């Protein structure tokens, strides 16, 4: 599953907020962590090349020392860690490295050295999320204050919310969440939202329309009840504390956000696509909603196969040529 994990860092306190989650994910999956720092490439003229090379070496040394400190911190928790310092475009460098090195998961802070914004994620994080071809764990930086100088043994994920829609694609997340829950004795909240059918009418719906809508909702509710009960009886979920939630709502996203807040969940876990997901886009509409508006950590399990690997990025070949 998540045996190799990429952790991009930029030296900021906001980016460091991912570290407790790195430990929390690495332990149950016995994963090897790669800490990656991308130094932005400067475009300079010939007369400034010597100064630029010196500046690069200084920044590279600082970045390496920073990653070494994080590596030492993680190794105290018995996590296998390696580090990489590369030069190039940040978002492209991170996703390119993840693809060429066949990383199974990227753990990413919602915000980094440019600070918190009114948006749910920073522009750099958005670029990485939209172009990554692997699973992602997005950690909300606003939940953390100060630098992480030590990692506690307390479990990070006590309550996990798993929205489902009855499709096998949406269930793609369950084996991973089961492994997490078994390791941490977490409580899993399985939820399905039955939406009220949209009535495209210029005039208010008549009694026949309302009756038809109610029949559809009731039929879908019955099916959802059977589905959730069948899930609870599956052998791989035995021994895990599970709560099921069946909600009827006009707006599934609003209902799920409200449930996450009500149950005080630590993690929302979604497959990248569900029943109506289209493979032309990296994520379905519900996942996109949680990326932008979610307030807790979000695990997105990518169900699409990776596209053809690109040629090795320039940032990789340049760096390795210097070694």
C-alpha cells in the first residue's frame, strides 16, 4: 500500500505540521520516507552565474542541514528516512519526483512558507494536488501552531470519516483505512448521503412531483441501509469500532462537512472517484469540495493508474550530475 511516502518541505513551520502525520502513516505501513526540498531555480545572466552558483551551494547546505534535523527527529520514532535536495520549479519538481520514484503517497501541508491565506490551500499545494498521479494526504496547516520539535506517541487518528456512495470505486479507500484503524484502534464512521432529486421546474413542484421525489429518496434510503449493513459484516472490518450514518439531504457536501464537525473526526478519507467519477479528471466533485473547504486532514486514495512516466526532469539530472 503506502510503502514509500514523499514529504515535501520548505523549511517553514507551517510545512513542518505534517510531521506527526508522517509518523502516524509510516508506522502501520512500515513505510520508507523521503524528505524532499526543492530550491527554486534562479534565471540569471552570464555575469551573475558565479554568484548564483555560490548562492545555490549556500542554500543547498542550509536545506540539507534542515532535512538532516527532521530526519533525526523521525528516526527517533523508528522511521526509515532518506533526504533529497534538488533545484527546479517547486510544484513540478515534487510531482515529477513522486512519479519517477514511484511514490505511493505524498503527505503535503495545505500552506507553507508564504503563510496562511483565506483559501483552503495555497497555490503551490493546489498545483501539486492537481498534477499528482498518486494518493495524497493533505494536512491543514491552520490546525497547528509553532514548530514541531518532538513527536509524541499519541495516536493522530482516533475518529476517521469515510464517505461512501455504494460504488466499488468509493470502497477503494477501505483497505487502507482498515489498516490504520487496526493499528490505532480508531473508530471508523461510514456515511452515505441520500440526496433529494433535483426538480428542474420554473414553477413550484406539484404533489405528483413531490410524491415521486419522496419515492426515489425512500428507495435509495432502503438500498443504502442494506449496503451499510453489508459493509459492517465484512470480515476485514471485524474487531473495528464502526458507526454508520445514513443522511438524507439536498446537499451531500454540506451534510458531510456538518457530520465531520459533529463527530470531531481527525481524518476524512475518500477515494479520488466515486460512482459518477470521470477518469478524465483527477478527482470527483466531492473530493474537490473537501480539498478546498475541508477543515481536517484529508486522505485521497487515487484509484486511477499512473499515466506514462515522463522523461527524467531536468532538476533530477542536474542535481545527480553534481554528486
